[in-house]
C-alpha cells in the first residue's frame, strides 16, 4: 500500500514492513505486562477499542491527507497508525488464549478454540476472496497512478470499516457471554455427591 498510495520505494516499504513485524512481536510482551497490572479483560477491551478507533482513522488519513512527494505527513501518520495497530494486534493475539479460558472455562476450551480458529480460517478465506473481487472491480488496465491510488483507497477503506465493525461486534459479544464461575461448579459437584 505504501508503494501505491505514497510512491514509496521498495526498500522503504520493506523496511516499514519489518518494523511493523517487530512492533507486532513487542505487542505480545506489552499486553502481558499491562494485563498483570489491570487484568486480562480490561487490557483486551482497551486494545479492541484502540483498534476500532485506528481502523476508522486510517481511511481518513489515506483519503484526506496529501499524497504527493512534497508532503510526507500523510505517509508518516499512516505508518504510525499501522504500527500502533500492529502493537494492538500482537497484544490481542497474546491475550486471546487467556480470554478463552476465562470465558469458556477449562472444560469447554477445546470446543471454544476449535470454533475460534475455524472462524479465523473462514475470515482469511472470505477476506481473500472479497479483496480479490473488489480489486478486480475497481482496477482496470490503462489507469493512471492517481486513479489506481484512489481505487485502492476506496477498497481499503471498506476493509478497514468492516474490520472496525467486526471488532465492535466482537466486543459486544464478548461482554454478553457470562464467564465460567469455577466456585459455583465446585459447589455443584460437592452438592451432587451428598
């Protein structure tokens, strides 16, 4: 995206991708430390809310900030937002396993993981198909660089907004599920033996 939207060199784009991956990895450590202080659920909620805000902000940056060689503010802000998004994604991925255990319990974790990872796989397949379709609909031979950048901005904006909506739905669903109460389960087992 950097090469098309901001006319970045391949070396610069590759360097930013490497920095993104390092920040993603650091997000796992960051979330673990933060979860020790404020709790897993609060940390996960905070990261989801920040991701939703960034996913709504990125299309605004790519649409309204200049994309020419003299102005680098748009590219700088875009890279900063994507790196913060990577930090939050890495952190959320690290906390995901704790959330599964906290919400579904030790008894149901296999089923919960199975459903969750099938959902991840399905989203990768659907995302790939829809992105290929949307690019095939917006791009055509003979378009100028500016027309290609505008088409990619429109298509990627739809992706970012749909991801933000999906995360908002996930946040609502996460808080609508009653976590497992281990004390109540233990009490029921003791009472059933009497």
